[in-house]
C-alpha cells in the first residue's frame, strides 16, 4: 500500500513573522507588561538626530570576522583574567596588544 502525502492548505503553512497566538489562548498575567510601542522615525528625523550608541556599536560589530587559534591553558587564563580585571572584552585586549606591538616595532 502506497502512502499519499497530505495536502497542505494555506492555513497550515507557517509564514515567518506572521505568527499569532490562537484566539482561544488565555492572556499572560503575573507582571508581564505589553511591549511599549516605539515612535516611528522618518528619514528626515534620523538625519537630524545623533546616532545612539547601541546603533553605532551594532554597525561596528558588523565588520567583525572570526579569528581562531589555540593557546596554552595558562595563557588563556591569564589573558581572560587581565581582560576581566581591566573591564575589557577579549577582542579589545587583543587589538590593543597588537597595536602596542606594532608601535614598539615601528610599523
């Protein structure tokens, strides 16, 4: 006996970004507040407003590429400890270290 695949109706196909709870689902309670709508910013408004730091950070992080290599466990622990005690991210400490090395060598 051959199995026939089920016909898909448009109501069964999921569309990204169009998910909604079913009509009989109870609302959440217990301190969860609904999201606060954000004001719509037009192109003219955006040109006159300064760029918020979160947006500048996101743009900066878009240009990042992975750099993978192995180091000894002791060096890794020392590197991470130094970065944490000086409130630096690991990639920031690596960049600062490389800049200092290049400056020392005269490059």
